[in-house]
């Protein structure tokens, strides 16, 4: 179902009042919720979701509910630090839930250690970067972007905006993630079925020795050559947040396509040089401003995004869901209640999703869900992807 833009001016009073009420109520609760995200440089949207929760319920330091910490940018080499930061939250006797988004490698081990110390703490994982069966064994709930449906829908969207070639940019670490690899395989099959040429291009891992800056510079230098090689009717996609900005910047400058992002904040503001200070964090205003710039730069009908950030929505949505479970307003296994919690921070937008099903056993997981929303193309509007029926064959690809 399509997301409807909402008018910020009409809702401002309500949102401010609700936020103040939420914070006032937070001061009467006798528990805390830990929220762990990446930093601004690695995963800005995830961190902004934590800030949204603190706006709503207050920070622990100010007498509120939310205790926010970040894990290192180079989390692959500093895994023990990541684990320690998560586990340390359980030292707080009032800690009753921990949300990690993105749940990078090490989260499963951290959850196991927390569970050994404190069986009373709810453990929620957003966008797990470990094997699904591993995180499912340790978390009370895991949530991913619907990589199966999107593996098909992103290619379908690329086709709709005129792409003849689809370039998937990634690196070995991400391709070792079962979900990301499976999405790539689905994309390859969808390209065959829809008549689009699939190409895989390797890029440096931002957590490697080259760092974020080196990985971004690689993209800046390589994209012009890729577009010259594959043509302007080429759609680009990256698995890494830090590489989205240089990719969008160069794809727009050299006339190619970027059909989808799971957030209008994922790379677009920096790539477009957009000043969003006057948007009041209202995603309808953010999308409008970005759309004006994309069109002015010649990208009309060739660049797409979700209307709301998956990173912000997942951090904030899981935090809200944890709060509702702790307050007895929802059950941890209630999928509709989970969708409703996500909807709190995406007014006018309904979420679609399904249970994660293991590709080997074909058994649906009771504590792992996949979620997605419609694709909005700048200068064109919503494509109606949430109304499409994804062919069943793609769910069996592994």
C-alpha cells in the first residue's frame, strides 16, 4: 500500500504534545531501554532513530528511558569492544530491554552473555549481520529489511525507470552475510526474468585498512568509468551506507540511475549538497527538498528512495515496540503490534512484511520478520511496489 505524505504543519502541535507526554510518562516508569547503533559516519540513519526515541522518552541521564551507545566504526576488528558495550548495558539494574541496530557481527555473542547475566532483559536485533539461525537463537526478536521481496522489486523498479543494466556494488564481507548474498542472487535471477543485464562490481570494505574515506574515494573515481562502460541507462546499487553518498553523487553527475534507497537520508543529502535544517526532521519535507534538487540536476524519473528511513524506523520502531511490550501493551510475538510500533514514526505509511523463512529448511522463524515499504521516484511518484505480488519462485532462491 502506498505511503501518503503527511502535512507537518497540521501535526506539529500533536507531535510536540505527544513527545512531552511520552517523556513525562517515561519519568514514572521504573525501567530503562538500551539502544546500540553505529556512528554518524557509518550508519547515520540508525543513530537518528535513537535520537528520535530520546526525543520521545528522554535520555537516562535526564531521567528518561533511553540509554544510547555506539559501537566502533571498525567493528569487525573491534568486535570485543562492540560485545563489551552491549553487555555493559546489563550492569544497569533498571535495564529491561536492549535494541541493537544494525546488529553487526558480535551481537549474537553479546546477547548470549547478557542472557547469562540477566534473563529478564528483552533483546531485539535490527538488520542482523550474522547468520539468521544464530541471531534467532539469541534474540527475542530480529527484524530485517525484506531482502527477498526487495531483491525482485528493486530490479522491477529499475526496469520501470528505463534501466537496461543493473550494477550491484559490494565487497566480500557483505557477501558473506547470508541475507545480503541471497538478495544478490535474487537480483540476478530477476534481471534474467525482466531482461536487464546484471553486473557485480567490487569495492573496498570501509572497515578495511583503507577506511571509510578510502572506500568513498574509490567509488568517486570508479563510477565515471563504469558509466562509460555500461551506458547511462544503468541502475546502480550498493550494500554499504558509507558508499551510497559518493555513488549517488557520481551517478547523478554522469547521467545514470539509482532506483532505490531504504532511506531518503541514505547518501542523498550529502550527494546533493542539500541543507535540510529547515525540514524539522519531517520526512515529507525532506523528500520534497531532495526531489527539487534531483530534478534541477537532470535526474527526474531516474532516482528513487523510500519515503521514510529504514534505519531510523528500525531503531525507533524496535525501541517503541520494546516499550509497549514492557508496559504490557503488546506481546513480543504480535506481528501486527510490531507493524503498529513502526507506524508511530512513519505517519501515513503502512508497512508490509512477512516472517523470515530459512532457505534450507523452509521453516518460518517465529522471532524474525522482514519489512518493506513502497519506492518513491523523484519526479515520478510512488511505483506501487507494495501492491505487487512477488513471484513465489524468488522466495526459494538461495
